[in-house]
C-alpha cells in the first residue's frame, strides 16, 4: 500500500506540476503579448508626437520667413491687376478659382484697398511656394494661410469664398478676431507670442472638425500683424497619424489634450464604455469641443 500511495502521490505531483507549468506558460504568453502591445502603443505615441512636431516646426519656419519679409520694402503698383483680385457684389474682394495651382485671397467687405493692403498682398505672395511645398509634402495638412489684423487672408489651396458667403458659412464682413483660428494667438490671449494649437472647432469651409497650429506674426516695431495657420482635420489626424501604425484591431489610440479632454476617441468604444445609445459619429466629441492640443 505504501507503494500505491507513493505512486498516487507522484501522479498527483506530476499532474500539479503540469497544471502549474501550463498556467505559467499562459501567464507568460499573456505578459509577453501585453508587453508587445504596450511597445506598439509607445511607438505609435512617438510617431504622433513626431508628426505634430513637424507641423509645429513648419508653422515656426513660415512665421520667421513672414516676419523677415516685412523688414523689406517692395514695389506695390497695380498689385490688384497682377493677382486678378475682383470685388464681389456683397463688398468683399477675392481671387476667383482658376486652373492655376495657386493660393487665394480674401479681403472682408468694408476694407479699403490702400497701400497697406497692397503691401500685405505683395508680401504674402512670396509665401505661396512655401505653402505649396508644405501641402504637397504632408498629407496630414489640409490648408495653410496667412491672415492679417486688417482681415486679409491668403490661403492655399484656393477656396470658393462667394459660395461660403452665400451659404452663410462666413460673413462678407468677416472679422478675424471672431474666430479661434485667429484669436488664440492674438496679444490678448497670447502675450508670450508662443506657437499654439487651437481648441477643436468646426471648420467654416465644411471640412468637419479641425485643429489648427497657429503662430503670431509681429512687425519689426513689435506690432501684431496677424497669424500663420496650418489646419489639420480630425479625420486626417485619426487616419494618417493616430491609428496609422496600429495593426491589432483590438487596440486603439486615444488623443487627449493637456486638459485631459478627448480630441480623438473611437466611436464604437465610446458607445460601449459610456453606454451612449445614440451618438452622431460626426459629432461624437462635440461635448469636448473646447479642447486644446497644447502641446502633445
């Protein structure tokens, strides 16, 4: 009997060792899988920061170029005819869209085309090659523009401004200080003259939810002149940056601002976690629209 008992004990010991080994193997596999996925998420986070830093650096570069241009003197004769500027019946000026790959001009109604405006048009024309280069070499960027305190905008690519005015997306007498893509870095809100990311906002050109990287532009006499802005749609941000390197369908990335608010949050996961029964996918983060990306 002692032999049987010993044998029975040995069999139980072998079985216990087998179970323990199996559990340890499963736990190790789980651990290794989690570690691999965490590393994947860390790599994706680094990629996001690098891409956003690239946009930040581009805005900084364009600001330096713009401020440098304003330290020079230029001939401004017949500048309106040179760029094909026309006056709409509602009082604003714009450059009609054509087949040429160029930027567009918008000047709010009530603004006189004086020597100061002509100088802004001339100086901003030198930015066009830089605007094109940034757009053509960064598929995350939707638009880039220079906007002055006198309500003159040069934007690339061109926009059909009469259509926007007709549909009430922007007023003919548009005041730049009314919009987050301007006032975020004006002297009142940004006396330190820093480059900033806007809160999320709904784009006036109907491109959906947007964030903009903004840099204030100052004249040699330290007077605030306007802003340089680079727009990124939330759609592009999600498709091209945030989830670009995640291969596992069970993983997703959340993009939060420095206040802890959601900038990007997967729609289906949001429904599941917060029990949202009816959320419009296009406005799933509208409750958190007052957010800032300052600085990921």
